[in-house]
């Protein structure tokens, strides 16, 4: 069953997040999988960890690219998975198994079965939304100072 995500839930996610892993990040600034994390980094101060096996050994958004979720350091709060719905399930489940508390699927992407599995492991799963839309809507003046 799909979980309703309220603005209060979104605020909580954004305020508790410091480090965001982007699975399927692109080096192409014209693609959402580049400009959404660039916006989050530039305008809201999030640390971005690029994840893409084809770009290991390079940097994207000034950060070294890692190959997979297995290569992430400790302390990742949020993962956005830029994959088509048919291919997204293993990433959603693995992120939850790794203890990443917030799992995000971009606009147009949802996968209820993997979301239910991730929720059963304690993750908050957000589907078919965009941080580039929700952040400025909920925090038009930026995030409040955080300790």
C-alpha cells in the first residue's frame, strides 16, 4: 500500500539530511540526474556522493564517483535513485538494507513492491517527487541553521 508523504515528512527528511548519494548521476548538466543534485549541493549545502559504475575514477560536482551503494561511506542520510522503474527495485532494497533512512525516486518513477520492502526495514520512501521542486517550496529562504 502506498504511503502518503506529507509536507511535514518532507521537511523532516530535508532537515535530517546532510549527505545525499545519487545513484545514476550523470556528468551531463542538461540531465535531471545532474542538475537536481547540483541544485541540492549549490543552493542547500548538501554533500553529494555520486554513484555510477561507468564514471568511477572521475569526479562529478567536485566529488569522486563511487561504483555502487556498497562503496558508500558511513553516514549517508538520503539516496536518490535515477533509474527507470523496472530497474529500480534492487537499489531501493539495498539502500534500505544498508540503513540509509531516506530513499527517493524521482518524478515519474515509483515501485511499490520495493518501497514496501524498504519501509519494512525502517526507511522512509518517497516516490514520484523532485527535491528541486520540494526544497524551494518548503524552504524558500534556504534551510535553517543546523548544528
